[in-house]
C-alpha cells in the first residue's frame, strides 16, 4: 500500500471518529433544528458532509517531501477517505438504530440514526451515507485539482453560506427592520435559506472572492496610481460612510443585536490592548484578564453606592481618569517583575498573575474592599448614556475608535518600530539602540490602559462586578480573537472579535458546544492559515516564505491600511 | 592621550578612541578572553584576527555591552562602558554588525535602517499618539536619512520596501552596515563583513569601508579572516589566539611575526 493511500485511509478513520464524536455529543441533533436550505437540508446533516469534504481535502493533499500523484490518484484517495467516513457513520447509525444505548449516551437514540440516514431508513440510508461520503471525499480532494483561487473561493463561500443560514433569525429581523421584506422573503424561509437564496448567496460570495483574487491587485494598483489628494479623498469618503453606518447601527439591528454588538465592542477594546502587548511587542501575556478586572473593580469602587469602602460615588466619567491611572500602575506592576522573562516563561508567569488577580478580588482578605465573592453591586450607568444596549453602544464605539486610532498611530511610529524590532530579536534590538526595558513597560502599560477601559465598560454595562466574571477564559478569548483575526493587525482584531465573540453570542442555542466549536475553528485555522484571517504584512512574512505564495490579496499593512503595494518582492 | 607599549617595547602616544585593559571573559571553565589589552586610535582602521574560536566575537560582544567582562576595564571616548546596557553604548557611539547576519527579517529594508536611528530620535510615545508636527517632521527626516544611507552603502532604491529577509546575501550585509551607520557611530565594529562574498563583492566592500571611514569620520574595528582584506585595509592589526593577545602592530610587522605565522598564517599556509 502506498504511503499516500495509507494516509488517506487514516484520515478517513480520523474523520469518521470525529463524525461519531459530534454525533454522540449531540451537535448533530442540536443543529437538526435548523435548516441550511429550508425543508430540504438541515445543518445537522451537513456536519457529517463537511467532515467528509475536509477529510477528502486532507487525503488529497501531499506532504512536501512526496511528489504529487496524478489527478485521478488524488481523487481516488479522496474517495477512499470520504468513503471511510461514510462507512464509520453508517456503522454508528446501524448500532444506534438497533441497540438502545441511551442509558450510556443520551444522544445515541434512533433519532440520530434517522438524521444520519437522511430519513431514508437503514437500507437506502446507509447506501446514501457511504456513496455520499465517497462523492464528498472526491469533491474535497478535487479542490486540489482546481486552480487555487477557485478552490479557495468555493471553500470560503461554503462556510459563509452555512453561517448565513444560521444567521436567519437575525439577518431576517434586520431586513424586516429596514423594510426590506421582499429580500427577506427571497432569501429566507422558516429558519433557513430558500433554494434560490442558497444559490444566490453561494454564487455571489464565491464570485466576489474569486473576482477579488483575480482583479484585486489591479484595483489596488489603480488606487495606488491615483494622485495622493484624490486617494485621501476616497479614503475619507470610505471612512465617512463606515462611520455613518456605525452611527445608525443600533437602530438598524434592533435591541437584541445591539446587545451583541456592545459585547463585541468590549472585546474589540480588550483585543486592541492585548494586541499591543502580544501583537506589537511580542510579549505573550496569558493573564490579560487581570487588567480587565482591575478596570471593572476600580470603576465599581469609585462609582457604586454599594462599594464597601471609600464610596466617593463618582459619576462613571469622573472615575474613568482614575481607572486609566490605575491601569498604568498595574501595567508597570505586572511588567516590572517579568522584564527578564522571555517567551514561554513569560506566558506561564502572566497566566499565574491572571489567576492571582481573581483570587485576590475574591478572597475574604480583600472582602472589605472588593466585596469578596459577592462582588460589588449597583455600578451606575455612564450617564447621559444608559445601560440600554442601543445607548451604551455609543460610548463603547467612541472608545473603540479612539483605541483603533491610537494603536494605528503607535504602530506606524518610532515606538511601533521599536516594538517590532524587539519582537523579532530582542538582543539585536537592544544592540541596535532600543531600550527594551522601557518599551516592554510601555507595552504593558498601554495594553493595561485599554484592558482597564474595556473592564470599566463591562462593569457599567452589566451594573455589577463579580470576581468570577474574570476567569481565564477572558484571557483565552482575547488571545484567540487576535490570533484568529491576525496578530498585529487592527482590522484583524475587529474581525476576530466579530467571529469569536459575535457569532457565539448570536448562536446561543448552541452555547453548549461553544468551546468545542471554538477549538475546532482554531485548530483548522492554525492548519490552513496560521497567520490569521487578516494578518499584518510583517506577521505573514514571518510565518511564510512569501516568495512562493500566490495569494497576496486581503493583506494590509501593519496599521491595517491597504497600501496597495505588492507583497511579493525580489 | 594614552601611553601604550607595543611588543617591541617602544613607547607610543596615541589618541585612543577605545581602550581595553586586561579584559577577561570566562564562560564557566572556558576562558574566551584572557587579559586582553587593546587600543584603537581615533580615525584608524584596525583589524582583529585570529583562528576560529580565538575569542574575537566574544571581544566584540563585550565592547557592545552584550556581555559584561568577568574582569578588566573598557573605556570609550574617556568613559567606562562597563555595566552599561547595549543601547546606552550605541548612544555613546559604538555601532556594530554581526558575523551571522541578524537583520529584522520581517521588517522592510527601510524600516531596518530607521530602527538603527532610534537612539538619535526624540519623539515620545504620546507625541506619536498625537502626531505632533515635530514628531512627523522627525519621522520624515529619519526616513530621508535612512534613504541616504541605503544609497551610501549601495542598496538600490527599489529595495526600500522589500522584506529584509528577501534580500540577496551580499545586500543583507550592506543593509546591516546601513543599520549600524544610522546610529551615527564614532566607532564601527564589523564582524567579518566580507564573509561569504565572492572576490568582486569583497573588493567592493573593502572600498566601501575605507570610503565610509573617510567620509563619515569613523574609526573602524573589523574582524576578518581574509588576509588580503586585512593587509589591504588595516592600519594596525591585533592577533588573538586562544583568547590571549598574541601580537599587535602594523600589517608588515604582523606579517613578519613568527608567532603569528606559527599560530595563524602558518597553519593556513600548510593547508
Ligand atoms: N555565550 C557563550 N557561552 C559560552 N561559550 C561561549 C559563548 N560565546 C562564545 N563562547 C565560546 O568562546 C570561544 C570563543 O568564541 P568566539 O565566538 O568569540 O570566537 P571567534 O574568534 O569569533 O571565532 P570565529 O572566527 O569562529 O567566529 C568559543 O569556544 C565559543 O564556543
Ligand atoms: Mg566570531
């Protein structure tokens, strides 16, 4: 048996096990309630299909040291792998159908078999399942035979279409809100896309991505060739339009979505701060939640009438300057002891700091100040804005814009260059004249300021501050969103927050599987695009050998501004 | 003015830009430099030679603050540099390049040189945040100077926005040179500037070093293995062997020194 074939079968087996896993933990059942195409295909039954495609794609890929086999061999490998997935799932369905296992695994009921059989009964069902696996495996492997730009457009468009179907309740509501019922009726129907909606979304997105890959460079070149004043005018208009949309956004999307947008905003602030520490300065801080907590607690202490000590009962805005000062101090306090640590050591120590911070806030010892496990109640609203999602959105938006501008300017300055150099090679940076101690402390302090600001809004938004809100998941979330979005890039932070914070908030019904999906998304990203969705240009250069890459669309420079310069050089 | 004695015992008076006294560097049991005395006259080109592992790069690392001598004293421009950080030493006026090129690979060519000028810039972080006019002016000025330096070391304009790591090898050495020059050093330390270059490139680099010394008022200390370069460029040569000073003198003295021939040239000649 050839190495590649053995590899393909292994992939199939792993895929099958993954399929069994998602079936038994109940994801398939849960997603069964939602349609991809109304009344035709449920999202639950698409999941096994996605696995087959993915496995086919993996089986069709060739490791670097092995020569690429012929096209038909690739397809055969894909078919084998997809087929194995089908067989494993058919076996699962048969097992679940014939033996009652519900006493061990709640989800192992005949209903699961029914979904896996596409409601066609065991005989026809298993044939469909296995044949489907083979076909989808071929399709996945076939992506390797298509030109890269096309394969990519198809894959991305597939994912986006599924998300579009999942978003039906929200997008539908928004469309109704702005009186576009006709479009809503055309795209959506009873909890899923309509057939024409499915085709339209898929084709439009795929065509858009393909078109951008083919023509994007030319468009960029044309923009770059424009006289500077016209280019600036164009940029201003674009930002103006974006700003106008952001201003009326709460009214367009309504109460429920505004709530989600507010949460995303808080995480954007958090991400922008952590991005300074990790993305710009290269200091892996796993305890970033400490700053978030300090921000929330300082706000609560200074503003809440229920604050156990002091209670000066400042208004929210009066407390904010003190919050920022506290942040800078805590930034220095965390930064100073870890100055000599590098890489992994730094990560572990900061991880400890994050947990220590929470334990201190929670402890009986600190209870007279922090309220212990009960936390601090009645944190006032940031008047004149209220806690209403459609109102608090505005101060959050304001500070996100300020933070984004600040980060952009720093990145493009002497300070940003110093951080960049330090991240690449600390000792050479120092030997080139950079005071690394100073720039590390600066990164920690500025990062802390953003994190505390974010914490302040978190506190005032929910009105209470509990120690357990500040667990390690906040740090992980913040880090994951900048990794997924594209480290070191401001637009990337925003995209990351939308995907990792916004989507899960919208898909509350699947909250149970949030971390599982989260993990899968991160793993897939690290395999397919380790530099993140919208990486900074330099991060991409670090992670790839740029000269043999052909997909240089979607990349922006350090500050997140499209420069239109070709990335590939020499 | 410092008085030194050369091996022949004749007293000399030189205007020393850098002076090292009994510099010793131990790594555990290994003595990489033992009691090295060393003087670099202002405005000269001095070579530091010696077989592999003789402790030349280690000596450089001490001059630049990357290593602190186990014992001994180093003064630059009359001030001690012992205990100072590398960036303070850059600020005092010592710039260097590395034996195994160490550029900031994922930064542009221009940005690499601009980092080199960091110590001569003054903008604060809040100035950058507010984009004060003075900060913008300084940024423009830095960029212009960096472009000038690239031109000076012979890197074409079109490379400016390329990633440093994508440059051809020889150009990477030139870029390191430009980065070091950007800090406006008085003393330039070059660790094997022609290593890995073909004879044509080597000749160009040699000319460039001489030209830079004359035009920028530099003092140059270089580590070099290529004897043709050493003999052609140096006003004085210092030989290290097993961490110890073996000889010091003019090129023709070194060429004639039997100990040096034995330890270094002789070994090469028999190869
Ligand atoms: N940081 C260090 N820790 C321990 N040993 C070191 C260190 N740096 C250098 N050495 C040792 O010191 C000795 C001198 O090394 P050095 O790099 O200074 O030699 P060199 O003269 O530059 O040689 P080459 O011509 O090969 O560059 C070597 O034995 C080396 O292994
Ligand atoms: Mg060396």
